[in-house]
C-alpha cells in the first residue's frame, strides 16, 4: 500500500491494487469488452433460433412479420441511434471536464430510452390485444384466417417476444445504470482523469443499440 | 500494461472531433432509411443478405466510431471479431445439421415440419370466423374475434400435453 | 530474498466473520470457495456412493422399485444430482475458483485480481445459484432428467427442472465473472518485467480456461433460459409438441457443455505443469508448446460438440466433421503429455505427495483421453454409446484428470495457503487409497460397458449377462468405498495439519515462481514490497530456489 511508486499518480479514485489511473482505466475497459463479448454470445443463442427457422421455414417469416408495424420499429431505431450519439457526446464532454454538458447528454439518453420503452409498450399491448402471443398462448384467429399457408406462426412471435423482450430488459438495465451515472456526475464524482464508469456505460449502451440495428430488419422488414 | 501504451503514449484520452460524431449520426439515419427502402424491393434470395449487409455497415459505424474501436488498441477489434467467429461457428454448424439431417436416413429425427397438434382447433375456429363474417371488413370483426378467442383460450393450451406421453 | 518473518498474514490480519464475508482479498475468497465447493463435492460423493450401493446387486436395493406416487427419492434423481452437483457445483469451479483465485495474482506478482469486488460478487452469485439448486432438491421435486436436461423429457418431467435450470443459469454467471476477472488480470496486472512467456504455465492454463468460460457460458445461459421459456410458455423451439426440434436442444446444450469439459480439464493440466516442473527440479520442456497447446485446446474445444450426438439422429455429414475435429484435439493434449514426460527425464524427482498425484494423472488421464478417441470414432461410438464405457471414460477424464490434479495442486499449495505442512506419510497412504479405489471403481466399468451394460439403469436383472455384470459391479462398488475411505483419510490429515502441523517454510518444494518468494501464508497484500520479475518461472539452470 505504501509503495513509493504510487505517490506520483495519486488520484482519490485509484484503487489500492493498481499502479496508476491508466492501468485502472485499461482494466475496466478490457473487462467491459469481455462482458460485451458474453452479451453477444448470449443474444447469439436467440439469433441462432431465428436463423434456423428463417432458413427452414421462410414463409413463416414473410407472413408473420406483416403483423409487426415497421413504422414503430423504425421510430425506435432512430430513437436508439440518437441516444447512442448522445451517450458518445457525454463521454466526449467529460473527457474535456465539461460536467454540465455531460449531465445533459446523459439525461437525453435516458429520455430516449424511455421513449423507446413507451413505443415498445404500445407495440406489445397491440399484440396482446390481438392474441398474437408467443408459444401455446397464441390465439390470433384473424391471422390464421388470413394466412392459412403459415405453419406454426406462434414460433415467429416466440422469437419476436424473446428477442425484443431480452433487448428491452437490457434497455431497462441501461436506464438504471445511466441514471446512476447521471447522479454521480451531478455530484462531481467524474473528471477528465476518472470517467471509466461513464465510458463503460457508453460501451454497454452502444451494444444495446447494435443489437437493435440487427433486430429491426430481421423482425420488421421481411 | 506493456501492450496498452503502444497506440498513444500520453495519458490524454483520444477526443473525437465533434464533426465525426455528427457525421456518423447522419450516416446512421440515412442508412436506416436505406434499410427500409431496400426492404420494399423484392430481391428474392438476396433479401436477407442485403438487409444484413446494411445492418452490418451501421453496426460497424457504431462499433468503430462511437465505441472508439478505431482509436483504441487493435486487440479490442480482435475480441469483437472473435466473438462473431464463435457465434458463426455455432449458427453454421446447427444450420448444417438441420438442413441436411434427413439426406441419408429419412426416418431419423427429421426436423420438425408438421404443425403443432393444438393448431387443429384454432384452425377450425379461424375457418368459422372467416365464413361467418365474410362481408365485414377486417377491423369490424376484430372485436368479435377477440372475445371469441378469449373464451376458447385455455382449450388449445391443454391439448399438446395429452398426446405427448 | 526470503520473505520477512512476520506473524501477521492474510488469515489473521483482521478478525471476525464479517471480515471474511465482506473481504475483497482474492486469497480469502479462494478459501471461501474451498469450503463451499468441497462441501458440494461431499454431497455429490454421497449420491455416488448411493448409486454404487444400488448397483451392488441386480434387483432394486435401496431405491423404490417403481416411481410410486410420493416416492421422493428415485435412482434417476440420485444420478441426476450426482452429475449436476459434481459438474456445476464442484468440477467447474474447483481448480479455477479455489487454486486459481489463490495463486494466480500471487504468481503474477500483483496485489489482487483486477476487479476484487466483482470477485466477491462471483462468490455470492455462486452461493445464490447453489441455494436455488438446493431449494429445488429439498423443497421442490428434485430433478430426474440427468444433468444434461435433454428435451422433450425435461419439458414434460414433473420434477423441478425449471427451478434447477434457473439455479444452473445463476451459477453460470459466477463462472463468467470469474473468467473475466482472470483474463483482465493476466492481460493488465502482470508484475513489471513479466512478459507473456515469463508467466507460470498454471497461469496459461487458467487463462485458456477463462477464455472458454467467457465465450461458452453465455450460450448455456440462453439455452437454459429458452428451456425455461419452453416449459413455461411452450415457445416451440425444443419441444416437438409445439413445433420445436429436440435435437436442437442438444446442439445448444453441448455448444456450452463440450467446451465446459475443457473448462474442467484445462485447469487440471495447468496444475500438472507446475507439479511436474517443481518436483522434478528441472526447466519445463517445451514451455511455449505447452502454453500454446492450452489455447489450441480451448479453441478446438468449440468445434467438436457434435460428438456427443452421433446417435441422436443429427446429420451424418456433420457427424463426420465433428469426428474428424475430435481426433485433432488429441494432438495438443499429447503434446502436453510428452512435454511433461520429457521434463521428468534427467530431472531430480522428489517423490512428494503432489508428484505422486502428478504421475497418477499421467496414467489415468491418458487412459481417459485414449478411450475418448475410441468414442470419437463414428463406428465405435454406435455400440458403446450410452454404455458404462462412456461412464468409465469421462470419469477417467474428469476424476482421473481434474480431481487428481486438484488433489495434487491442493497438496502442492497447501503449505502456501495455510502455512502448515501435512504429514507426508499419511499423504502417501491417502494417495494409495485414492489410486487403487479409483482404478477399481472405473476400470471395471470399461469392461462392463464393452460387454453391453447400459448406463443409467438401476436394475440389471434379466439380461443375458446379468451374472457377469454383477461381478464387475461389485468390484466397482468395493472400489468406490475404498475411494471414499481415501478421501476421508485426506480430509483428516489435512485438517489435522491445520491444528498440529509443522510450520511451513516459504518455499517447501524449491519452486521458482513468485508465490514461493513470499511468506507462507502470504501477507495481506501478497508481497511486502512490489515484486519485479527477474527470471522465468522454471529457470532451474540459472537460479537456485534459495535465491528467489
């Protein structure tokens, strides 16, 4: 603890087992990237589910995706892309010690996330209202009447609800984490030397955006 | 420690110029429009690859610029690519099995092509719906279908269990 | 430099239960893992003995003959719990979480892992996962699907599959977080002067393991989540009654669980490299080859999962591919074995207990590995699939490999962990029991399987060869009891050493890696002054152990 090498880099946020801030920052970044790796493979199982059925039974996807409103999906894409931009700007601001700008950008990000969830809520409630549900609870008779050629349509909606549900869960986690970052920013915990938590939050949020970038054409636009 | 210093030796982090971020935002929005526009055109078997290609360009922009992969140590790009390689192995091997499973022995574990048993009853109900209210427009009979379906909701859920064991 | 003689160390520098439960010290977390993981081992061993006693004679002995209404314990539940507990609660966390947590940061010359609080969080997540599994076992309806949870039985079984899989789902996150921590520690926390090829081979092995944990475990998580969704909502992915494909579940499951086999064995190989080099007092032969072969095994391990599914009805084309890649895995494994043997050649071997375990590993693991090549061959696998041959094979690999290496590692680092020497005499006695008991238990099962005894049968009366089966089963059961006695002997003398053992010197075996340069047990932050790496971990030709 009292080793002499530490004194020249003393920063109140430097943990005891690191030599210097840069090492701490690099550790956090590598750790976050490894976490993102696990996230990609976690969603990967669902993408595998998707591609197998898409290739085994393309009719199912052509027919069932008509039930999704691509305008709402597109709106959500734009909202998420914009929030990705704002979170990148938040990191840029804190790198230049502009705490207020950083707080504003973080707040806009959270607002965008809420807009995303509200749109998602309307989409989900429409599905639930029509009985277009995943799995054995599927009972959308209208769909069956209009698309007699589509086999097992519940599987498409299983995929839709699993993928967007897991993605939505990540959006909620992101809101909680970014709100915490916003709180800490307002309490002046970050500066241009110590902003690793904001950068990690940013990486996470970009990943959430990345996954949606794929989900949008795969689910809505077939 | 030794590997991290090679790209930039100072402690100053890379600050991306403002115009780069605005440029990427603009590009992403334009590409979103392209995604939608491309989907309106039927390219046959190319539909999926083209949609994925556009999405990948967008994802690449986000990863390279917003996530700073371009400015960081190359190791992070390798990490990201490694995860995609393993994911590809997973998906491709599974697909390889499912698409070619019954080529030698047709009777063994063929991929499921049949519709689940419990659709039979739903199909009958749907057919009845079609005949009974043929003249109404689709929004008009929506309400009736919903209530109708609700009362029948539990029946189809039970059916799959029975033939299973 | 010999470590300063000081009576404060990581065990006694703070006191009280909370100083342990809230600790972020990797050494204490390693010890906490040791307590719970070894308890899980005891529980799994209890079920193993129950299974062996049931199989002592052909008819039903201790479990109810038919699953009558309300019968809480059936044979199927016993072997499921044996498998699930041993795999998810014991073997996967055993070497990485106990020995890895303790040794890895010290070997790298750093004060702690990169994320100490995350390390503690992994322990708590492990405990939560274990608690959910225990709840499913004792307050739910237990599990009778086998540890693999194959569909469609798992989606229709009346046992608590959902709860149990959720427990395993949680355990997976503990494994992922530990892996992340180790990878970052290896990349960013090495002592000044320590390059990639100055790291001990134990670190290389744990590093390769951690890579698999990060890449494979998320797929297990999503698989179990989808299984839970299938059971609850009938989403139609795995259950044929809902339009799903049950073989797809096996793909999903083995995409994790085959690499998980390497999560289990790579740390064993990592321990082996240390044991062989230190107790032969000789520079390890082919350092880079051993290091790279760990990574090669980790990578190839992802491409072979289909060899578990040769008779499941998967495409014959992909079976061919999987079979071919399975043979390839033999190459890096053999590279390691030959390098270890060459290291021993002309070395000055000390016949300490850890070295005995190392030799045992080389025998039993080779048998396990070679029988794995039999099973990887498409034609051979058809008659041997789901017989006791498979059971014997994976016990030779998992137990003859990982558990033996774990015992060797435990004896090797015991003086470092607790600062006490165990009785070398009783160590050797315990080893003899383990070696004899293990081989009696499982070698007979190769013959059983080759003769056609199917696995997972509780009652083998009425076969043409029942009498033959009975003989080998009795042999196996007696062996398992000897094995159990061996474990009890080890437990007794290790605990005894804590109370009355001699004080351990800093470097009892004459090792050169950094953990031997600090006192036994190490001080709270591992080293009294920040260490600098001045020589390789196996430079026996350049450095004397007294001088480190």
